[in-house]
C-alpha cells in the first residue's frame, strides 16, 4: 500500500508468512488502473495467512509488460483477453481446478487473514455457496477511512443469524429483497463456490459496469450466502486516476436498461424480487439516460430515451421533456 494509506489505516506492511496452510481457493486479480496498485493487490494475496491454492492475474487492459512481470514475480498464472474483463474472468474460472473463487480488483488490498476467516466461515456453514464481508473505503485525497456496510441501510434490514462467532447466515428471501434495492456485495470481499458461478452462467460479457450486480442476482437464485461484518479489505474510492469516470453514470444507466430488459426476457433466471422490482421500474433508467445525454450534449439521444421512458410507463414528465427544445431543457437543468 502507499504510505498515505498505511498512515490512514494504521498498519505496517505484511511480510509473506511461509508457515501457513493452503485452502482450495483460486484468487483472481483483475489488472486495472496503475501498475503500482496491481503490485499492492498481489502482495496482499501473497501475504494471506491461509494461502490460496492458485493465483491468477486477469489482464485485458493494462499497458505494456507491467502486469506480466508482476504476475511472474508473484508466481501467478496470467490470463490475457482483449475482449474485456468479463471474458477474462470467465475463462479463468472455467480453467480453474479449485472449488472456490475469490475475486480482487488491483486497486483493492486484502487484510492478511481475509481468506483464513472466510474459510473458517465456510467450514462453519455446511452447504453455504458464498461468503462476503465488510471493508474499508479509503480516500487518500480526503484522508478518510469509512466502513462500507455501515453506510448500507438495506444490508442491516437483511434477516441473518449467527452460526459461529462472527459468522452470520443470511435468510435467502430477505437477502434477495434487500439486495435488489441496494447492492452491498463488495466484489473483492466475495468467496464463491466455483460450481455455483459456472452453473449460473458466469459474468455477462455485454455489461460494462453492472456485470457484478447481474451475476449476483443469478447467484441469489438458490444460493446460500454468509457474511462477516468484520472488514476484510481496503478499497480505494479516489477517482483521479481513472479518465473514464465522467462516463460511468451514462454507461451505468445504459447497463440498467439492459438489465431490466434481460430480466424481463428471462424471469426464471432471477429472484422473483428482482423480476417484480425491475418490471415496475422499466421506465426509470431510460429517463436517467435521457438526462445524462442532455448533459453530454446529445439532444437526439436524449429525446429518444425520454420517449422510451414515456412508452414504458414513466408518465407525462418524460413526454414533456421530449417535446421541449434542447436549449429549453438545458436551461431547466441549469436552474435546477
């Protein structure tokens, strides 16, 4: 970790523990962002007190040979695929021989006992399919560290019972109801049974930003989840290093449209709570895409999405927005 993050969280660098057990988990590190972050993520995987049986670097975006060199230094397998991170993840999961899969983004850092406590949770919950956990959101720019789950009110509404010290088993229907209205799974905290991922169809290659949410919704059909409320990693939330951040809102809204359409076409593949929620809200993401298209100076796209929102049941507001000239819409937005 960088010096400023160490100061914020008050820990010292961890050295590799050579006297440790190995667990049947494949740790998959997605190479994105600056190369120095990938090195920190790999170091945190290598420092686990319970060693993953397999380490894989998923590299579809990083420039140059940095990811390759770091993968070799960490004795990790490297999966490179130019068709996107989702394809790289799917290929690596299908090629893995481990029973469990743990994902980590390169700008995240695991605590040294992360896999150990999750493996203990798996042993304490026979038949469990996935274990997720809390984590710290770290802002180097603002100098803050905040626990993630404490900010997610929908998580605290989930019915759950303690089955071992610190290990909570979630009631499936309650978890689905709350997850639909508020995603509280941190991808880099999850350990998931490989067979569950494969049988559910893995990650959808057509999604840019909501691939996690779409996949987790399918896993919630029949999957049993446990949670550890102890923070298991640190995650950077500063955005300066990502030049694509300004388009995330627009692309995420487009993915929300795709998600609603997909659920409407294949309702049996998703929890009934998700089907009901997205069916009732089909018009909303089109309205949001229209607003974002207006913001980005795309009046024709904006009008098309406003009309789509009205057609899907959004009422008079999107119809009125579609009827107004683009300069008037811009003036209204500035006033708001």
